[in-house]
DNA sequence: AACACGGGGAC
DNA sequence: GTCCCAGTGTT
C-alpha cells in the first residue's frame, strides 16, 4: 500500500465515522490531557462520566492544582488505577508552579511530567498541537500489525520502536492529531481484538491479516500473566448509624485508600476468629449487639494479576459503644467523639453502591 | 525487562 | 474462565 494513501484514507474514514465525544469539542490541551489520563487502560464508556465530572468540578488546570488530593480521589473512586489520580494532581501542580499553567507542546517535555508516558505525551503533542509524533497503544499495535502483516511480538519491548517508526512514516505530517486518532478509532470501532468487522473497514482489500486469514494471530502477544487469588473478609462494623473504616497501608493494591475493617485469610473464619481480630485491633472487645451471617455476600473482583474474593460480615455494636480511627489506629471513644471518623475515599464499586 | 496496578465488558 | 482495553511507574 502506498504510504500517502494510507494516511489520507484513514483520516477520511475518521472524519466520516468518528464518535462525538466530549473531549473532541475543542483542542484545549487540558481536556485532551484529562481525557487521555482517564482513558488509560479504560474504555470510553467507563471513562466518559468521570471526564464530565472532572471538567465540571475542575474546568482548568489551575482549579485542579488547588484541589485537595482527597477531593480528586473521591471523584476518581470506582475507576481504578488510583495512582493516575494522584499523578494527575501532582502534574497539575507542576504545570501551575513551573510552567505558568501552560501545557508544553513538546513531546520530550511532556514526557517528564508525572503520569505522562510515551503514549500520553504523543497524544497531547499530536492532538493538541499537531506535532508529528505517532501514538503507539493497543489499537495501533492491532491495526498496523493486521494491515501490514507484522508478526513481531508486542510483548517484546524492542517491538515498540518498530511500530513507532512505521506509524511515524505513515502519519500525515500536517494532520498527525487526526491521523493518530483515526488509527485508534478504527481499532476501537472496527478492528476489534475479537471478531473485527472487516466488511466495514476501509482497508479490507489491502489488509494482510484478512487476505491471509490470520486475523486471530495478530497482533502477536506472548506475555502471559499469572493470576493469584486471595480472600479478604470485610467486617462492616456498625454502631449508631455509623460504619468503621480503616486505611490500607502504603504498599500494594488500593494503597492509602479507606476500606471496612479487613481480615485476609486462607481459611473461612468463624465468629471466634472475627472477635479475636476485633479484640486485637481495638485492644479490647466492645459489646456486640448482633453479628450478621458469615459468607453471605461474597463478591469477586477480577484484577490484572489476581482474583480477590471479598466477603462482607456485618457486626452491630451496642449503642453504648463508639469507635474512631485516629492516629492510624482504632480507639474507643464516647459516643460524642464518633463523628471524628475521616471522610471515606472508597476502594471499589461494591462499597460505593451499597454503603455510601 | 519484569512486575504491579482496577475495573468492566465481550464471549 | 479468558482475553482485552486509547499505559505508567517502580524495581
């Protein structure tokens, strides 16, 4: 296929078929940046409501930089990959303090900012400023490997450069933003990972994978991820219409986020185990009004590297009890102190939907 | 270079 | 269950 015709064809297809998405209304680098961070490893349908919430609460980089991290995490709750939210905040502060609130247009300068890697730097530079830099994401790997018959293993780090160079040769030098979005849009709408809609593809006559019947083989990706599983029992400790929350430690999954009192186990706990756990946490045992059924509402969370089984047990304290989480540990208080609990920043949708 | 990091959807 | 997604930071 002739290189100029590829670029022109895909941009023409894009202009006729692109979705009307809220961050495509303007070329404001702030909204491009925000949308790209939200859409990392995230589908458009899942990310869009978050984008709208953020634009409404923080219409520009200055307002975002002034926000508290907890506010940002609260809006981010349920979206996953929470370091994106923390880096978003860090980046906003750096932009205001060191860049006068103006986005750099240069790929290499963008790359230095927290949360902005090769993909996002290229996306902002090209979509926001039409800099001739190609984006390389999952769609680009899929679309280009199939059309051009590239069997290089995308799990291999060195393969990135092959696709980067090919796409740089292909992109329209004066419309790199349209070109990059066009390749990704084709990957999202037509060239699906499974069962692509080749009859609607503008390249169905030239596509290597379609003509050679090798669609399922491309792109080549050998890396396999081992999945571990573990079980966490959550103790929903209630008293006086309040629920005790704790904070996860600084390492591992959901770090620094709030959750119900949790107990990671290899075996099913019984009532004795639960009460021992509470006794240790609180340096003593409160008086219990009731304990809910154990193992009644198991939830399964399938993550990239692990499956987490989460079980929720409800324990209601007598109204003479009160508890607060302070100085990184639980303490008993009189009832009047119970409102000292921190505002929760939630860890996943189950908590979000069922309790708050 | 390998690994950790979330969650949802398609099949 | 398995695979994938508009990736980045850490070790």
